[in-house]
C-alpha cells in the first residue's frame, strides 16, 4: 500500500482571519492552498482581470479537487447574472471558494430592493390574486412553453415560470390558486426533474438599482484574498468611482490590511518548456531524462497535468521510452511519494515551487505542436450517417451482419466473460438461432434498408454466395463509375482569372460574418474555379445556413470571367425570392439579373431570351423553363441547381445534358441518395455547412390533434411578440374557407391566402404583403416550401401533416426560425388511430430532430422510410435488397477503392474477392471495455456512441470524441477510454492482417494471416530483437511488453507497422 504524501505549502501564522489579505508574488494560488485547506469559512478571491480569473480557476481546481469553486462572470447581455450569483452565495456551503474580478465588485442591488423584490413560493403558498394576474403584475410574459427568463405558462392546473435568477424554470402544481408541489423543469424536454421545497420568484418589473457593492453581501466571517496589485487598487480608488468608499472598505483603511508577500521560491518554467519544444525527439528524451534526474536528486515531486486522455497517452509513452514510470491519478489529493505522476486536469502553465519541492508540468508544454486535421467532408458525412443509422435501431429491426447476413436486432445485453463485464449486440437469425456480437465489432453490423423480411440462417453458405455475387457485380459498376468520373475530370476549360473588383465588392456587401463552414465552402468553390477542370460540387447545408451566399460569390467570379450563370430552382416562389436576392446583391455593380417562370409575361420572356442570346443577361434564374431547348446562351459558364431532389426524372436528364461541359454547383438541405452517395464515394466534391448562423435557435416542434384552441393560442402568442404566422393547408379547393375560419378564430389578425393557381398579380401581392408585414397570417399551400425567407415569420402550423413526406416536412419547417427568435412548428393531424405507422414515424422523426443542422439525418431517415430504390441509376434494386443499402454502399466503396488502385487494368477481368479483407480481428484485453450504464443509461444513445467510437482511426479522433462526450455528459470513465483504445488496436490489427490480439501477463500474442502486410517487417524484428519478438510453434507471434495497458499494446502494434 503506497503512502500518501501530504503536500506542505508555505503558510501564514495568524491568530485570526482579517477581512482582507492583499497578496503579491508569483503563483499566489499555490501559496494560499494551505490556508484554504485549513479554514472552513467562505473564501473570496479577487483578481485584476477575467483572464487571470480563468487561469486561477484552472489551477485551484487542480490543486483543490475536493473544494467547490464558483466563478462569477458578469454577462453584459444578461443583467440578471448578479441575481444568480447572489442566490448561489446564499445557498453556498462553508467550504466554497468564490472567484471574482475586481470589476465585479462595483455593482449589486441594494439589500432592501433585493429582499423586497422576491416572493418565496413553497407548497401551500396561496397567490393573493389570480395566478395569471399575479404573474403579469410581476412583469412576466405569457407563453405556450417556458424557455427563457421572464416567461410563464398556465395549463390545466400547472404553472410554469422562469425566474431570472435561476438557470432552469420552475413548475408549480396548483389546486385553485394554491401551490401543492414544486419542481425544477428541463427546458428542452419540458419534463420535471427535481422536487423542490422552496423557490424564489423575482419581480421583473422592478429594475436592479445597482446601488451597492458585492462586498456588502460577503458574510462577516469570510476571508478575502485580494490578488490585485496595490497600485491597481489605488488607481481604482482614485478614479472617482461613486462607490469608492465601499469597494475596499476605504482609502485610509487600506494600509491597515494585511499585505502578504510570497517568497520568491516559485518560478515559471517557461525557459525549460521553450527549450524542450525546440528539440527533436531524441534530444528531447535526453534533455528530459537529465532534468527529471536533477529534480529527483532534490526530492522534488513531479506532477504532470494533461487536458485530454490522448496527452496522457503520449506523455506516458514519452516517459516509458526513457525508462521512467508514470502513475496515473484521479486528482491532486491522491499524489504519493512516487517520483512522477499524471492527472488529467488542466493547469494554466508549468511552474516549480522549490521550497514546497513541487514541479507542476503542463503536458502540452512537453509535446510537439501538432497540426490537428479536421475530417474531410466525405469522412465527416460517412461518420454521421453511420451513427444516425445505428441510433435509429429499434428491437425487431432488421440488420445485416457482414459475415452472417440478414438478422433481427433484439437489443443490447451485458454478459460476464472471463471475469470481465462486456456488452453485446443481440441478434436473432432463422429458426430462432441467437448471435451475440461484442460492441467493439459494431461496424460489422449495418441497419438493413431494403425490401425483404426473410432472415438468413447461421452457418449457411447462401449468404456467402450472395455476397460474392454482389461483389462481382460491384466490380463492373466501380469501373464504369470511375470511367465516368475520369471523363468528367479529363474535361478542360480555361482557368478563371484571379478575383477582381466585382468579387471584392460583392463579398463586402454581405452583411454578416461568414460562418466557419460557409467560409470553407466559399474557398473550395474559388479553388475549383481557378483549376482547369469544370467544377462539380455539392454544398450540403441546413435551411437558412448560408448556401445562397456561396452561390452569390460563385456568380460574381463567373461574371468577372465573362460567363453567364443559370440558376435552376424547383418553384416559382423560390425563383421570385432568388431574383430579389441576387438582384439586390449584384445589380448595384451593373450585373443584369433576370428571371423566367410561368408568371413572367410572354413579351418579357421573349425579351429575356433575346438578351440571353446576345449576352446582355448575366444571371438567369428560373424553374424548368431554363431547360427549354429553345434557350440559347452566348457563353454559359456556371449552372447552379437549388434543391435538385425536387426535379422529376425527365428534368434531371436535361440537367445532366446541360451541365456536361460547364461548372456546376448543387445546393441542398436534404440531398437525394444518388447525389449524396456519389459524394460519399469521392465521385463528387462536397462541402458541409453545419455551423448555424450566430444566435440561431432550433425550432420547437409539436404533434397535436387538430384543435381550434391550440391554433388560436399559437397565433396569439406569435402576434403578441410582433411576429407572423404561416398556416399551411394544402387543398386549393377550400383554402379560402380555411382562411375565413382562421380570421374568425383571431378577429384582430390580418389574414391572406396564397396558392399556385392564383392569378400572377394576386399571388405576388399576397406574398409581398406578407413579406412587408402588412398581413399577420398567410394561409398557403406548399408553394412556400422552398427558399422563402421571411425572418419575422416564426410560427408555422401545418394542417394534415401526416400527408407530407419527411424531407418535404423538413423543407417546409425551414420557412420559420430564420432569425434570432425562437420559432414554433405545430403538426396538426386527425386522431392517431386513423394514421398509418410510417406516417407517424415521419412525424416523430421531424419532431425529434430539431437540432440545428439535421438535414443530413432527415435525408437518411427519408431513405429508410421510402426504401433505397435505384441507388446508382441502374436496375440494382434486386442486388441492393439482397444485402441492404448500407452494406451495398460499403462494398461499392471497397470496389471503387480497389479499382482506383488498379487504374491501368481498367475493365480487365479481376477477381473482386480480395478487394479488402473481411477480417474482423478478435481483441482480448484483461479489463472492461464498454460504455457503463451509469454513464449513458439510454440504449439508443449508447448504441450511437458505440458506433462513433468504433469509427475512430487515430488519437486525434479520440480527442474530438472525448470533447463531445464531456460536453454532453461529463468526463468519460476509464472503461470508455479502454474501449477507444481497443478500437484503435482493432483498426491497427485489421490493417496489419492480424486475426486476433490477446494478452497473457506481459506477453502480447498475435495471430497473423499468411498474406499479412507486416510479415516482412515482423521477420526483421524477430531477427533484430529476438528477446522481445518471437514466433511460437503454433504460429503465434509473441511480443514482450512492459505492462498490459492498451496504450502499450497500441504502441507495440504501431511499431510493428512502421519498421523500415
């Protein structure tokens, strides 16, 4: 049993804690740790800046892992933050440490106004007047759903309110005007979380007077550690601030406070870390070993701090190479006499406290700076779609296993194997045969999307025969596809000239800052246009995420190069919208933008067609009229297709012909399977715009039976905040009647209606009036589906929502939520017993997927519901149904990759059986590798993350996933890190042609295939280091390793693959 070493930091000797300590010197937080450890009163630490506050927070969390530490940062846009701080202060436990910057002390409400503006709500509290009037009197606004501070909602004996000093709303169950029970409420799910004994309701009508300082609220027996330099305090006090007499007691008493000067034993290790970063790996190891030896000789404890698990892995490997063991500990309170230990918790920088015999080293300071590469769009998309598919699995759904064929998914099951708890995927096959797949092999399972309900039989050769036949067919298809791709890439056109004034002016006219993904997409398009190969790029992004701006920039570049632009859209409304937008952006620079659709008068159409031929028209926007053979362009150079999935088969054939020799840019929120899969297979360039515009909020979506009260309430709520409403009724024959009914429901509203059969002038007027806020409600058909952009319209009511397709519902919902206001979508349906199962699944999918950027998910889910059909434009439905869409796509990708590596062979007969190995290595590690139930309890969510974890390929991927898990849950437990490590080992083994990896004590045993790509390297290692690498009589490769941690196993396999 190791002895725990208590860290002794220099301490003050004092009889009584004074009101304030003014502390100066290096690393003040380390110096006062001892004081903070030994007193139980509330502690307040005051810093000069918020940057220092953040640094201090990191270091104190590291040094005092068991103490609650609270930082207060005043949010300029949130005047109620001070109330939240005061509430936390009131309920804080005695050992709490509060961190504030000097500027936070200046403002606080007076004690009298703070107390008088609070109402204590408890069970049995009776409201003095009606609940609704009471809430209105206190300044709260009525809302259907309570989401933000200052809102309230009353429904069927329940009051929800969001008091501004709280981080979550409160739910009160009522009997009349009396409270019977109190609960905290989850904003997103609107489900009660925790029972409460008391809650405070703040009077929102009363402004915060800011008449006092926060110091007045500090308890008298608390201790204040003031880290602000004395000269800075003097400057603050002499600056004439109205509260100068109460910020630091007063100027005269300042000098009577205790000034603590920290001994100069502490120093930053900046010089050391700079030196070590400049050295190559061999020099670094020698230098580090020498320095560690010097510190050890002085009995100095070395504690390493890492922010991520991957840094811990790298550090341990680095120290392992210089024969220095590193102990991994949970927290600073666990440190022992061992020379070197590492804790996964951040500190601000590396430093040494010689008097306390302590070195704190930040892992990042010892490691080489890495260029972290983000995933390519194709990889990102593939990872998303795979996780989406698994995430939507329900018990009873069909799946395809790469080795065993079509089976039925029955759920997840925990089992104990060789004393280790493991989780398995439970599958059922023909004749009720059961199969349990370890979760680390989840990649061998695909959700079945096709048209069969027949299960395969385990151990039957039929599945292997089917798979072989499919692979042979896919070999031919892969060559055909690559040939088409090569033909496209072999086309040449003059490269565009560099950007000129027009492009710069158009870019400068964009009123927003480009999002990260939007900027990437624009740069990709610019790069395409500078090459000599015609562009063929898909911009995939959610509705309202900025795809149109990418098209505007592309237009400007084409026009600069004397080329005409055709913008093809599926609806007349979208044509109007785009014409307005492109005209506003381009016309000021003498660019002629025109439109062609059925509402353009014949005379004007002839004029536009004539000007198109002479080159006067620069940009032509239109519906399928643009595909008319009579149209002649003088020099068409760029085709932009918006929402390609809306066009019919005949139109798509014409589009294919039109785009043959010109640059093509396709924009879509929910791309069709063919386009999406060409992008996945690397046969089409793609950009994903998944970064939402700043302050964009998700759309709250509800499924309700048709109810006039719900319609009335939704409309009134939107009108109360000055917004507008779409009411979608997709039957032209009675749309006027519905419009009249809406008017009767809400007599104060101005109601108009619009549909495609209206005369041109009437339709245009209805749309313009709504866009110009002259009407409150637009009763309309799906004519609004694509492209309509009215930021003030933030409530959408869809009548008979069960009659719409999933992608269509998603597009329609995108008409609202295009500003920084919360938007609402109500899906109205008849009683649910009258609706088929697939329609309900569509509605639940649209309701549940409100996260910004869900378009890709919706496209995939729509594919599942409709069936994959003719994926690649050939009659492949039989082949696809035999194995399922996802496995079909995976095998096609393998075929294409193989064909790419054999370009010179082209269509020569080549067996496809060796496209890639079907190896799924078995990995046996002597510790649990899974996601514990107490970390993620929901089975679907666990499946989703099993899939994500199974797709990591590098330590870098591990970092991204660790961040996601931390953000969504908390720090992953060791079992999850073990699972990530196991996946890295499995992927490495698969690449190396290793069938199994197992551990016996410190012996790593590998079973290797005959044609393993690492065979030659392995022979070289056995000859070079026979004491470490051995080949047993049973053809097992044995490697001696230092310990059984997965990091060591992974490092051993990497070395096996990297031998020269």
